[in-house]
């Protein structure tokens, strides 16, 4: 009986299920709210007795002035970039290199009845080379890469960054942001929009 209930809960809301399995991740970055971080010696990720730990900068010293978020590592990175708080170097090897920003959105419609996913290439290519994801992780051809939330939750595909560096996977509606009722016409899986 307990097993059936667990399966139903998982099937009903995988995002909630995942959020309940990783509370320690949230606690590592912010014990009390937006913009608050644990020191490196108390974060559970670094060895407080390690010989180089004292050389590392605490997150609160480095991140306090950036736009804050209430989840993940407590920073709204896209906003920080767009508003000029940070200026990532396009290359550590070539000072003249310029990022190639791709203004192309991909709409993923196969989302098991919850809102669809709109993937904005521009927000990713402002600081990532195309080769970070294509062709080894995602194929460029629409519909060629099949994956689901279990893959993402296991650190594959979108989960390579989201949940580790970018906003966490518990912010479901940041990605699942397009309601089917908002579309003026029906769309096919992975229809591309400019």
C-alpha cells in the first residue's frame, strides 16, 4: 500500500518529489533566505580542515551585491549579466574573442500535460559556446534529442547545469512557463520560434 502511494505521489508531481529529496542542497547555500550564504567552512561541501580552505572566498563576500534569488545559489545570474553586474570573459585564451549570441527559442511541447518549456538560446549563448551543449549533449536538429525529467533530475541534459550552477530544478515554472491555452495555434513538438 505504501509503495502505491509513493508511486502516485511521484507521478503526480515529480518536481515536488525532487524538492523533498534534496533539502540539504538548499540549506548549503542559504540557511535563512535570499542573499544569505553559509561560510565555506560550514557549507558541508568543503573540508573545513583542508589546507587551502582558508584561501577560498566566502560566497557572501563575492555575491552579496548581485541580484538575489530565494533559491539555488541565491543569485539571479541572467539578470546580473543583463544589468551589467558581471562581465564574464568570453575566453581565457583570446582577448579578442566575441561570443556569438543566438536569438532562437525552442518550444518543447511534450511535457506530460504541465506547461511547455521555452528554451531561450540567447540567455545561454551570452556566456556559453554552442559546443558546450551541441552536438554531444543536444543534437541541433529539432526533435533529435529525446529526454525527460528523470534524465534532467539525474544530472543529464539541462541537469548538467541546472541544480549545480544555474537555478535549481525545484523552480519548475521557470522552465515550464508556456501554457498551452496561451498559444494562438497548435504547435508540433519542438517547433522553433524566433
